[in-house]
């Protein structure tokens, strides 16, 4: 199955685990703490922000050009930036963990166009391998996965930490209006971190049980996780249940759940693409619902506005599997046109050649 980073096979369980387990390690920087100072490198877009101003709120979001989930969250973050910019919110896209940031970031922003108009800064790596912002924000907060966002309130304190797609607008509005209870949020965050520590252990056990096909233990661990999972991350449980049902070969229930996941994540085209690809290519599946897979892949493509080659590649494959050869060829041709990287284009062109020959390419 394609992950949001690449086209390599990974199960939704692995993605779910990454979402949960990679959130936090032991954190020193927490909600309620004063925000660390800004120690950015070069500003690539927008007016530089040297320090946090009283009365202004800020979202500092850590991202990288190679990160699929980051790319998926950028348009949403841009909408937030535009919606609240006149009310005192400043969004900073803080690039991190980028090997060639000087050459990779600016072209990426240009390609994103109107979907990424907020301020963007590189990290300062003058005396830090990963970067000063990465060290003083991400590492300090125990964050080891991106995208990660920090909401800084109008008094310079951290009001919220998490995945940018999970930041509720009501929190932003309360922060801007001075109504947000940072102390209460800090207590809730502390409790959540304790739960996350327990969840990491549960998820590790669950992953082992899944590999051993010990379905009873998987169900038991899911029940434990259900009691601790934060409300804004409970979709991880559904993704894992889908894998459980596939493993148990309970296909009607699995596909019913897949449709539910698709219906409740209509804008998350990365997740939808992963789901469609798994249904179409997972070798353990004996009964494929390709009608559903095509529906989900089409929804992913619509959400991405036809701009993601990997999604078009998924859709073309499913169309071919459903004996829609001409559509598959046309869709794959669109995918090829979108890609500039020579290696990626080569793979897409190889698939296109296979479709023209009437052959299904190997799922890589």
C-alpha cells in the first residue's frame, strides 16, 4: 500500500501506529509553558517574524517537502491563515529535517502556489545538526513526527500542540478572543501525555499480535486503546480495526468500515489513497471490492484536485483492474505529466506502458 510519503507497501496499521506512537517521547516543553524564542534560519516567504508580539497569536508548524502528510495539511493550514490573519493570527511554516533546504523549499512553495501563501522559514543549522528550531521546539516537546504544530497564545504561552489537521478552529478563536483557559489545557495535556505513554506500550503489543495473527489479542489491545485514545485521534482505531477485519477475512465488515473511514475523511486524500491502494493490492485479501476501491480513489483524487500523481496512479490501476483500460491509460497519462522527478516518472511511464499492452503492472 502506498503511504503518504511514497509508493512502498505499508499497512494502515503501520500508519496508525506512526500517528499514535510517533506523537511524543518524554516531553520537557508542554502546553502552558512560555514558547521558546524564534531561532529561524532564512525566511523563504513572507515578512520575517523576529519575536512573538503580545496580542498576536501564532501557529508554528514544522514540516518538510518530502513529508506526504505535511503536503496534505498545507492547504488546510493556508485556509486557517487567511481566515484569521485580520484577527491577529500569524502562521509560520517552519521547515525542518530537510537535507537540501536551500534548494528544495523555494521551488516547492512556488509549485504550491495559492495553496501555500503563509510565511515560511528554514531552520538555523549554524551550530546544530538538525536545526535550532527543531532542537528547542520539536525535540524539547518530545515531538518526533511531522507535521507538528504549536499554537502560541496572545501572551506568548503554548496553548496547544499536535497535528495541524487536528487543531480545532474554536481553540484558535478562543485564543484570539482571550477566552482560552491555558491552565486547564495544560492539565488536560499532561493527562493526555500520560495516556500516550500507556498507548505506546499497548500499540507495540498490538503490532506484535497483528504480525502473529493473534486476533483475540489484537481485539483485546484495541479495547484497551479505546479507553485511552484522545478524541481527536480516534480515527486511528478505525484504521486498525480495518486491518483486523482484513486479517480475519471478514470482508463485508471490513469494507463497510472502509466506506465509513472514507465518508468521515473526505478531505484526507493521503489516507484515502492509502486505503484504496491497500484494497487493490494487499496480497492477503482474497475478495477485493474494487468498486469501493475505485470510489475511494476517486474521492481522494477529487480532494487533491487531480494534482497528486500517486493518487492518479492508484486510480489508474483500479480502473484497469475493473476492465476500464482506456480510462486507466488516460488517468496514468495525467499522472506522468504531473511528475518532474526522473525516477518517479520512469516508474509511472512503465505502468503506462503495461496498461497499453493490456498488462497489470507489478504493485511496488
